[in-house]
């Protein structure tokens, strides 16, 4: 089985973003591997370690700096990388999930992958659309928000997160697309020897124009605004005063 895993370069989760000219300022901002993509990489590598997969291929779309993100995935255990080179922003400002899913479709068909693992969403745009769209373009079964993935005879069994708990989905035969949620696993830290080995692993660079995909955004972001500053809190003397303020000032209890 060959697994293809998506790897997105995003603003680091610990960074406080800056809004400038109705967009997010990316200049001199620390970028890193999307946390949900990191979970997908970890699950793919675990499948390979369990002898369920022969090869894990990491794919990233973005500027030349994406090779650093790919090297992180390679250091975690992926076998090789594919970099689709573009200067367009991938945080929904320019390149959007509809085009990204079509690009992934081309790569999946070329690689003849059996299983595609993606993060459930990117923490920059929070769309969560690429996985379902990719499954639709490929005509493959899909499971979103995976909390556990188990190999079965010819297929997979996936426990997925729902608003009311979890449910189990059986996919009797591969191929399939799965998007990975937070509880699926805890990603490993790349060791120094593996980081050095990752520098020698192959990364194929492809120009986005060669895919002949319509890259025009279908939606336009009109404005990006910072959230209003949080109001200063107050100290209350006792429970009675707290209840009085919740009832008469905040109006959150009858």
C-alpha cells in the first residue's frame, strides 16, 4: 500500500498574527508544519512501521520555503516528498481548497496512491474542505475527523469525532481519503540522526502551472479584522456578588 499525506506550511500556532492592509502579514513570521498535518504524517509513518504500507509520500503546495516543511515530514519518517511550487498564498487569500483538491487529485492519480491522509483543516484558513473535495473529485470513499484508524482485510476501520461523541465507519476496500483529528495520535519529535537523513531523501519539485488546473479563487476575502481587545476583568467579594452581576449586568442567568 502507498500512502500519500498532505503537508501544509502555516503560521506557527504559537505566533500572534498581525493584520495589515486587510490581510494577515506574513513577513518575518515563523512558519511551521500545520499541527493537523503533523498528526496525519505520524499516522502514515505508524502504518508503515506496522508493515501496512510500503511507502509514504509527503506532498506540499507553496513557495520554495515549503521544502523545509517537507524535510520535517521526511525526518518524521516519510520516504520522499513532492513540492508543488507556487508563489500564491495558500491561506485562502489566493489559492483555495477547490484548486488545492484538484492539484492533489492529479498527484494521487500519478502516484497511484491507495490511501490519502490529510489534516482535518489548516489552522490558517480553518476551511476543512480539501479532504472532502478531493474524495469527491476522485470518487473515493472518505472519513473525516478521524480519532482512530485500524487496518482490516483489504480496507480500514475508522473511528471519527462527531458533535455527540464518536462513530465507527467501515471502508471494506481501499482506496480512501481520511482527514485526521487531534485525538488520533501524538506526533513524534524528529531525532537529530533522522533530521540529517531527511536531507538526503528525494524531494521532487513541480511547477503549479504544469498541472493545468484553474487556480482562480471562487471566493473573495473582503476584509480581515483583529478581534476586539478583551475587557478588563473585575474581582468580586463573594458568590452573592458574582450571581448579582451575572443576573443583572451580564444577563446570562435568569
